[in-house]
C-alpha cells in the first residue's frame, strides 16, 4: 500500500482591501499518484521526458496510461477538515480520458468533455489542465474516493488518460492557486 501524501490546508483569502471581507476556505489537496490502490502507471507513456517537462507537474509525475478493456482505477483516502459542500477539481491531460468518480461508495459521477482552464503545456500536444468536475457535501473525517477510467469507444478523446492531482475546496480555485503558484499557468 502506498503512503498517501495528503496536504490539508486551511486558507484565508482576503477579497479586496477590507479585512471585513475575508473568507476562510477549507481545502484538501492530494497527488493522483498517491493512490492507496491503483492499476494505473506513474509516468507511463505520457511521462515527462526531461526536468523542464517534469516541473510542469505538481510533484514532477502523474498517473497515466492508455485506455484498454481493463478498467484503470485509483482509490484514495482523504481527511476532510470540516463538514461542508466542496467543489471538486482535477488537474489532468486536457480532455483525454473519460472517467468517473465517487465518494464513500456512493453514486458515480461521469466526466467526459468538461470546461478546462489554466492550461500549462508540458510539451507540444500535452497540456496539463484544471477542470471542475463536480461538488460534493462531506462530513469532517476520512472519506474514500474511487476514480475509474471509462472504456468508451464513442468518446472522441478516449485513447489515453493522465491525472496529476485533485483538489476539494469550499472556496474558489483561485484562492488555492494563489497559495500554490507552482500549480498554475497564471502569473
């Protein structure tokens, strides 16, 4: 079993100049390659080819592979600091790889073509991009997350997949990246 590296951050972001407008956000961030169980490959075919490319990924690596008849999966356990409704984000390889996710054995949410933002080009034709993939209401404490790649021949971009990291936040994505500038293309 791989050791799960989990960063739990409580952030305060001041909106505008007035201290009266500060907003606290609960945030949970984890690396895709920190799965407690997975059959995906760390730095497989879409691996970084040099240190400059590796620097474009959150921890210089990601889970990736080709879509096959065998379901690619990753299971995670994360500690949620406080009860609330969290926005769920993934940093991944552009639109490649339809997938689904669920918390605590609940209903699956499928992700196919989503609105992408903040793209960083690792190399030509390999953009690493953030996407909001849903919202989930969670209690404080440990939660199990399952991610599975869908073998969907009808999906246009379903030959390969790659996942860099995941983010749960009660705040805005921009608050998180201001505190973690290595995870954004924005200045």
